């Protein structure tokens, strides 16, 4: 079978999921004929992705949330206004997607949560089967049981998720834990897509805190905490490419631009992990047995943090309160069932994809 990937380019998670999926499909005799990745002026497609995939990569202009003035949380008001103003530009992107799908010869499209994929299927009535994959589809599951009154933006997020998957033959909902399928919503619950590099790692317990922030504005929190606790080593990854590969503030605080191999190496050896609650890196921390502090930057990550906290693998906070993380780490016990769940991903997901076609 031939597959075409369409990938949301925001953050790190969807990119690493696409990398992993390509390797899984290739190992089972399938071919990925191309990767179409949504882009914006605010994001740079990282080298680890460009060098880590075999299929040809093409980019197209897509919807992205804009950070606030302090580059911390996504600014929903500005994002909606900006995307409404620029909507005519997305027509060109949808035409590009239509042509790419039709010319690819693909037996199916695998959509990694890219909004314009669903809108393209709606606008052009495309017949090629579409399989959608992402943690966000789990929020639509009848048994997810999110307390909606605590998450004002969840209705908008779920509406957005439905738009991404217009025309989908199946929704593969990545999950921290096993759950029954929700056939009424065409949702199949599957394990997270962790790369083989993660599955092969042997974790160790170092003395430093490892971290990742989607928006570099959170660095002020980290630097403030560091000033009060200069003896604790901190190694944080961020999106501030202008600072070069490594910005060494002093002997115990360094900021790194995203290098995936280095990121995983430092994850495996850390004492604890702090992040803006992206699903992928939480799963990596869970697999390696690391306690997690989650500081969500938008409602999707708030839902991730809720789910992970419910699983007992971390704590959520409004800022990078690393003291709370260290206190949690002292009594933390890794999830004993998660590693086997994660290792079953290839068998489960390939079965679902093949049966869908």
C-alpha cells in the first residue's frame, strides 16, 4: 500500500509521530510517498525531521496559533483574527493538497491533525480514504470524562478536531492508557507512537532537571527559579533559534534549540522533566520513568495535563514551579503498565490502518 502523510507542523509531537509511522509502515512492506507539512512564519521545520524521514517533504501555508506578546500562551483572539484575515491564502494551500493527493497515487492519506486536510476533503469531495491520528481525538471519546466546566475552550477544541477529520474513515486516538473503542464516534484507542530510539533507551537517574517549552517566553519563569536555586542544574530546550544551538547562561543553566537526539539523551538521564504539556514528550517521560511537571500553553495541553495527572505521572501548574516538581519526584512511582502498552503500538496501529483500507 502507498500512503501520503499530511502533518500539522506546530510543535514537536506530530512531526515525531510521522517519523515513527513512516518507519512502521516501511517495516511492514508499505510505502510513504510524501509528507506534506503545514508551516507558518512563526515556526521553522527542524532539521531532525527533515533529515529523519525518507519520503520527500513539501510545505504549505497553514493555520497556526499565534503566541501572546510575551511568547507564552497561545493568543486565541489574535489567532482567530489573523486566520480570518489570511483565509483566502489557505485556498491556495487546499488546492495544493487536493492536487498532491490526486497525483500521489496513494491508497490512503494519514492526517496528523492538520486542519486544512479536513477542509480540503470537504471542499473537493476527495475519495481517497483518510485516517486521522492524534491524542486530541481521545477528547471526543464517550468515556474520556473531562470536566468541561473547568476547561472553557474545550468545545472550541473539539469543534476544531472535528474539522480536521472531515471525511475520515477512522480516528486513531493516541492514549496514555488502554480504553475501549468508541464505535459510535468511529474512534479506535491506540498506544502512543514512540520512536524506536526511545524504546531502546536505558534510563538513568541524574541530578538535573530536563525541560521543553513550546514558546520561549516561559524562560523568564525558569530563570527566576534558577536565581533562587542556582545549585540545581537545569537543561531546557526551546524554540528560540536566534540564540544558536546552546545558550549557556552559567554553570547550571543552559537553553538548547531543538535537537531530537540530544533531547532524548538528556531525557533518559534526568532526575525529572518539565514541559508545556505536549502529549509526545509526556509519553517519552512516562516510558523512561520520569516524573513530569506540566505548564500548559493552551487548552489542548490543559487536557493533556488533566489526563496525565489522572494517570499519576505528573503535576500541573501555571508556571515552571520546579520546587513543586522536585517535591513530587521524591515520592514518584513510575507507571508499571505503560511501557508494555507503548511497545504494542506497532502491532495495534498497523492492524487498524491495514483493516481500514
